[in-house]
C-alpha cells in the first residue's frame, strides 16, 4: 500500500521538530527567569497511517493524502504538559507569536471547560503549509484526561456510567480549583523578599 | 423525615403520633428516657421531640447524653411547667427549641416544620449572585463552568455575598469564617480572597471581590 502521507513525511517531521525546538527554547528561557521548569513533559507524534485512515473514514473524507494533510489538522500532534496554569498561557502566547506560525484555530477549554469537565488549551497552527495540533494543559488536567479516557473505554461500567461521569466531573472541578490555588501560592511565594542566606 | 417522639403519657403520645403522621412524617415512639437513649443511639432521626418529666431517666439526662456522644439531631423539648429555669436548663443542655404544656398541636407542627427548614436550609442552600451560583450542598461555584471550593472558601464567599456592598474587615472575616482556627490571620484572609478571585475568573464570571488587607473586602 502506498503511503497515505505520500512524500510528505520528511516535511511533517521537520515542522514537528521545529515546533518542539521552539517549545524547548521558551522552556529554557522561562527556566532561566524563574528557576523552575515550566514543562513537566512534552509528547509528540506523527499520527500513524492506520489511525489517519480510520479518522478519514470516520469523518466521511476520502482516504487521500490531501485529506490527511489539509482536511484533517492533527497529522502532527504535540502535547505540552505544564506544572502551573500560567505556564500553559505563557507557552501558548509564545507559540502563537512565532512569526512563521499561523494560528488556524484556538480553543480555550480551560476557561470554557467541556461539559464533562475536560480542560485543555487546543491550538491548530500552520507552519510552512503544514498543519499541527498542539494541546497544552497542566499536570492535573492531564491526569484527569488519562483517567477519563480509561473509564470511557472500559466496558464493564455500563449502568454506572452516569455516576462515574458525574463524579469525574466533580474531580475535574476540584482539580481545576487546586490548579488555581497552587498558581496563587506560587505567585505569592515569588513576591516574597529574596532570602540572602 | 423521621421523628422520634419521646412522651410517657400514652394518650398524648398517640395523639401526637397521629397528627405528625398525618403531616407525612415517619414517627417512632419511646415512653421513657432509657428507651429514648437506646433508640437515639441505634437509629438516625431528623428531629427528636423530647418530654422532660419522664420515668427512669428524665429528658434533660437524655439530652445531655446524646450531645455528649456527638448526636446533633435537633431537639424540641416539651416542658410541663412554664418555669424559666426549666427552659434555660433544657436549652443549655443542647435543646434547639421548647414548648410548654399544654400546647396546641398546630404549634408543635409549625415548630417541627421550622426545624426541618433550618436543617435542609443549610444542606442544600443555593445562592445566586450576579452571574454566579454557589451550591451549599457540594460547595460548587459555577458560572460558565464550575469549580469545587474548599470549606473555608465557601464560607468566605457566602459571608461576602450575604453582606453584599458592605466592606468587611479582616477581623470580621476571621471571626465569622475562621472562628476558632487559631492559626489564621489577616494574611490567611488575603490569600483566600486571592483564591476566590482566581476561581471567579477561572469560571469566566464578572464577579470580583474588591479591597485590600488594610481596608477590608467587599463584593
């Protein structure tokens, strides 16, 4: 079978590496300024051809290179997991201000959480005619999303779905509350006078 | 709602049971103080109606006993004498309300309703202010989306909303929200105000708490 991405794999990898290097650059800059690493971890991937074919079909698109690269935007996927809430916004700000990076779509699911409690900042950008999806979130949001995903695909909870959905939403709202408190504590500590000892 | 009726006079016990059941309450009866204590320690009730003058163990003893074992169920006591000392003794022992015999059944029913209101009022209180909703049942603060507040954050926000437009000093807030928590000081208040403003912003609300540590806070 011919590659769904055609001859574009190298370009996808190049753009992904470019974005990762830019994220690394703001990460180092912030680390120097604040003495704390703003990024807990950063994941990246080129969507597997199998998943991409499946997604084209699911979205009712022809399974073609054009669909994979220009109709769907997540051939390149990057997830930046931050320690603190404000770091998410600082890194987002940096990415969207890059001169060669066009913002195609921006969704703040942190301020406007999804009804199930899901929180994350979603960006779709275009660099050198190549789309990439970047998700930014805090460790708490990432932890929540991992468990929610697990629960969603676990089959033997039928009948208890409503209870789990409601409880997971409550957990998301508690974590969101804690994220805000932690940010405020961090800011408050940062304002204390320097200890010269 | 489940009521325990402790009254040793059989006819009166019967008459009150019928009246309360007619109102839709589920009623259990006890005819002396010992039976009352046994039932209170074994079962859960929403309200206890407690006669003072009883064989074996009087109502005051029953009351002191249950309170010393941390049973906080609201108690309405029934006193035979209209003497002030009796009422004071009962209220100090932990009663929430009293009725002097003879009383109209209508009045007892009204007092039971008032008691139920007070109890439910705290549990499921829903406060709306500006574009926000504050749920006393689960401490959920919501606007476009929601966060769960801590107990102190909830109390603090509720106090500010209840005193809408008034500037409340750190001392006032410490006394009304933190009460006997000795570790809390005005920096604690200032930090909690910042938490609340952060969370109000986090749910995309327009509500903001104004003020400073020196001048006090206002919603």
